[in-house]
C-alpha cells in the first residue's frame, strides 16, 4: 500500500490527466482490496469504469475550469495513507468518507 501511494504521488508530478486518474484509481482499489471486505472489493470491481470516469471527470473538468487540479485531493490521499500506515481503521474510514463527499461535491459543481 505504501509503495503504491508513493508511486501515485510521484505520478502526480507533470503527468497527464489520464495517468493521474489511473494512479488515483489504483490507490483506491488497493485500499478496497486491503480492507478484506468482499462486498467492498466486489463493488470496486463492478464499478471500476464508473469510478474511473468519476475520477477522470473531476480532474479534467477542474483543470479546464481553473487551470489546475482540485485543491485538497492530494492532502486527503495523504491523510488516508497516514491513517492506513498507522493501522487506525476509524481514522482511515473518516478520512475516506471526507474524500468521497468532497469528490461528490466537485462532481456536482462541475455538472452545474
């Protein structure tokens, strides 16, 4: 998990929106797989293309609208990673929930 987070962080430097979205989704899928929750893993696999489209859409629309990627996502990923590395499930769950709600708000704003 730590290695993939580090790879995702490195890929965020100067890469295309497509590669950023792929790295982001890989990080999310690894979190699902490491949860050992079969329902979460199954949903992640079933909705892979929707998750990818949502991630790519937020990144692309925000870049086009503001000339940069969304504020906050890198910090949210870092907070999730930190909680996972500390094996603090409650903090990881709380940080992940905040990240999901933030991303949903960005999607809603970009559709408006």
